[in-house]
């Protein structure tokens, strides 16, 4: 699935099964919630915190997909073509960071 296809499929699902988009600020809050859930699982999986009973059964891929879903919703609502945005972001990084990381003694 391409990013463009994902944007179209999320939009189709929202307009049929989901009835309508939540407003942009609600979706921003949901994005923060989903990001927190992803962070919680990452900290427990790769960090030093132990799992709680409520963490059992959570999957990293599913939590990442939840973040991506809401980000796609926000892109659709605000007219952002994520394919074009990502391509422009690569251009920016290739110019700005062309030598930066190679010359970083910390890496």
C-alpha cells in the first residue's frame, strides 16, 4: 500500500464506517494519546520499566499503526498530501544533513 492509497482508504473508512472525521483538535489530542500508548509500550519493551497487567497483549506494530492512522486523518483533514510532504522532507534532510551525521563524532 502506498501512502496515497492509505490516505484514500482511511478517508473512505471514515466517511462510511466512521461516519465523519473528529475535528482537527480532537484528532490532535487522539494523536497525542496514541503516541503516549506507543511510548508506554516502547519503554516497557526496550526500557527499564516492567509491564503491568494492562500492558499485556499490546503489540508494537498495532500501536504504531494507531499513530499512523490518526496522522493520516489529520493530513486528510488539513489537505496535506503525505507523499509530497515526505518527498520534500527527504529533500530538506539531504541538503541540511548531507555531511552532518558523517561528521558527528558521537555516532
